[in-house]
C-alpha cells in the first residue's frame, strides 16, 4: 500500500496563504530588522560597509528544463547564482528577495520544494530571505532573485582593476556544468525516442552536480581574507571563461594572454566532452554556468596561493594592444572571441 | 511619403549590445558608487539610515495586456509600483534593478520604449538604475524590479503600529485605476468584434491615466515631513482598500471601522462604474492599483491635515474584537471581507 504524494491546488490556499506557508519558518540571521510581511524589508547597514546589489532571473524553457531539473535543485541553484555575483565583488551576501511566477500546473507542494532548495542554499551561504512577490503566470515558471550583500569599501573588487603583468587565476575547474547539461539533454532525447529506456546517468555525478547543484565560492572569499589577498579584478564564470576574460580585459583596458594547457578541466568533464564530440577546451571557454571565480592578482601575491589546490594560474595581463589571446597546446597564438551566452 | 518606423531585431545586437544601448546614458544621482556593469552594484549607505528593499514582478497576460498597454507607460508603471512600496514605509527610493524577459517578437526599439518609461519615472522619483538582467523569454514579456530605499530608523512606518482611536486616512481617491481597466477591457472586446470601430476613450483621461500611468505618492511623504506627522501605520493601496485595511488591522492586532460615505471616489470613476454596472464602493474596496497611501494617525495629529485636499479620514481604529467593518451610507454595519487580488 502506497500513499499518493500530497497535492494541494494553489487556488485552495490563495496568494496570501501561499506566502504565509513559504515564509513562516524564516529565521533572520543577519542585520535584517524586518523581513517578509510589510511593503518593504528593512535592513540596518553595517557601519562603514558598502551595500552590494545584484539580480538574476531564470525562465523555464530558457534557463532550465523541468523535465530533468528537480525543483529543489532549481531553488538551490538560483540562490547560488546570485550569491556568486556578490562573492565576485569580494563581498558577503546577506539578504535575498525571491519573486515567483507560477503557472496553475504547479501544486503547493511543488512550490514548497523550490523553497526547500532556496532555504538550503540560504542556510549554506547564511542569507536572510527578506521578501518577494508571488504571482500566477500563464507562461511557465519564472524565478527572479535579487541579492544584497556587503563589503568594506576598500576590499570591493571590480572588473576594471587588472594591471599589466598581473596573473590571471581561476578557481576549481571549468566546463563541468556544460558537460552535465549536454549529458542531460542527450538522455532526454533518448527518453523521448524510447520512453522504456532509463536514462544512463550512472558514474556522472560530478558533472551532473556541476549543472544541477552549483556552489558559489564562499570559501574562496574567506580564503582571500585568510591569505591577505585582494585581487586586482574579479568576475564569476557564468557565461564561460572566454566571455569573462573579455569583460576583465575590456573594463580594465588591458590585454590578456591565457594558456590552453593551464585551463583546469576535470577528467570526468574531459571524458564526457570527448564522448559527446565536443572540444574540452571549448567546453571550458564557452560552456558557462561553472560559477567559479576568475580574478587577477599582483605577481607579488603569487607565493600566497601557488601550491593551493583550489587555484590555477592560467595566464597574465598584457598591454591593451596585444588583445585577448590563448596560446594553444601546440604553441600557436589564437585570438579569443567573446562568445558569452547568446541570449537571443 | 512616410518612413517606416525603425525596427532592429534583437539578435542583431545581442545581449551585451542591448544592455549597453539601454544603460549608456544612465546618470547616477544618489549614493550609488557603481551602477550597471559589474557583478553587483555598489551603494554607500547614508550614515544612520536603514535600507528598505521591495520587489515586484509584472507578467504579460497577468498584469498587463499589450494590446492596449503602451510599452512606455508599462516602464513608467513598474517603477511607480515599486517606488510606492518604499513611500509606504515613509522612506525614499534611491536605486532600482530592472530585469527583463523578452520574447523574440520584440524589437530593440520596443525595449527602448519600455526603458524610456522607466527612465522618465526614475527622473521623477530621483532613482538610480543600478543593474538588472536581460534575457530571452519563451513566454511573453516579464519585468521584475527591485527597489532599494532609505529612511531614518525612527521614521520607518510599518503596518503594525495602529492603536485604538487612531484615525484611518487615505490619500487621493480610489477605484479609478480599476474603472480605467474595465473601460479598456470593454473597448478591446468591441474592437475584437468589429475592428473597424475606433475605441471610444474620449473624456476618460483621468481613469485611463490612473490605470496606465499611476503615480507613487512621493509628495505625501514630503508633506508628512513638512507637517511633522509620522503615521502610526501605513500601506499602499495596490490590491484594493479592503485588503489593505485587513493588512493594517491584522498586523496591528486591532479592529477598524470605516464609513462608506467617506471613501473618496472621483466623479469620473463613479460615473464609469455606473456605466459599467459596477458598484462604485466595491470598485474602491476591491479594485486595487490606485497606489494611494492608507495610513493611521494619532487623533492629536488630526489638526495638521484636516483641511488638506489630499487627505480623507475614512474611519478609525477599534479594539480587535470589534473586527473590520464598514458603516454603509444607509447606516448599517457590514463586516468587510479581505478580498485582495486573487492571484490564482
């Protein structure tokens, strides 16, 4: 005897009922004086710190496919993606607002699952949920999050501070999220063609987690403090390494040269890329969604992180007229193209 | 000889090109250290003030109908709606982020029109645009705005401060936005049935403007300062007077009695409601989108605003066990129902 999963239609509890259910257990951990429940949230800024604000919107069918993206993971991911932007300023995320557009196909329990993921990520990154907007949608699921963080003014790291001879570094490894995405898409096609076949995802935990449950690099920001490093410029890898390097070069008015052989790519990413007939380097350059940090440091800071397993030096900053280049494994110089994420 | 209006397809300029076009002329007026162009915006909080945050999401087909809602007005409205939430805390809006989900049917010029409206409202309310997210949408237009404001901590007005005997006041007049909406819907039906008929909107400027170009009550907050009034509780009228009164009563743990004859309804609203077979009082109670301010003041403050044309005293705060009631024009007591806006 099995029980059917509980299904509560949204219309039975209404907008205010839903908001109450979703927000009743929120505990405020930060400098939030008033969270959900008034016209606006009220925050007491920490003396001497600046406020950081970033926002991201995820749309069903563009940023996620609910046929394989678990709702709880989606909630987790949207917080990670936003927190990552604050870490990329060398700051600490403190509050988020969460707006949901929900089509009538969703049950109350489905929305609660999204919120479970959101809550889990907020616990991990120590973020207060302070408000939002919940509305019906005729058009599938819409999630819009704004994150508010803080930093000491002299520790904020912008995209425009890279100087000639600085080292270009990246955390973790790249391309995994894109390899995971391509694997999920392949298995979806297999399933559509033959619904009796089970998806073959075994042994691919790492790249699946990179796609479905990305982590923002809170640990790196803490490490910077411990190692007494303030990067000269920084950005998170959301659109792909090539695009992010272009942003740093463009805003710093500098050139950048990176080395293909230095780009950190996990073996499982490499193998899956090969299996899918993708160039592993291109996967790292243009895949995106890795949420690692790309940053530049002064050469004099190199000693502080040279043997650290989380960091890889992949190149250096050059004069602006040298442009943005990659030296291939064969030693040739290739001009890099800004790819970014083609939104349209 | 007429020139065709200029149409640029979004794909010709791409995501980064679009963001550049939309944001290149932004001038920062407030305490914003860095606006658009990095992973996060950077704000320098004013010493001793608290930060206010609110967010609203508007979805095509739910909150607006592009068959009669001009894009420029839509941009203006989304800023007004958000600014209104900050004024409802007795605060001043300072910054907004704007996220757009855009389907491929929109041209660059169409998006620029939305931004023209956004810019116009930002000038009016003296708000900096500090960031956002621009993405394609398979689901029609999505606009998500987060507004950040500030206030002195001891001047923030919450929903929960109403005390027994306080006077319940409202600014401006109510029901106009809903009457305008119903008129637009009627003319749309006429047009669909007979596309040769021109919509009959002449003489209805006031209620159309209430619906299509609502103003947030910046002037009222300034007047409170000038009159040295700090309301005991406040909320903006977005869902309808009845729903907002319930919020104040519920959060203040009080009862409220209002008088039907006191509810301010403009003559044009009244006449249109009659023409459309709507009860004018119900239009004010449940229509919503007026973005007026509903607030309570101590009786001792009454003298300060009694002859002011912008304010109407519509009732008073009672003991909680008396509930939320309206005394009708005929003198009967009706228990009010929280109607709000049925989102699902």
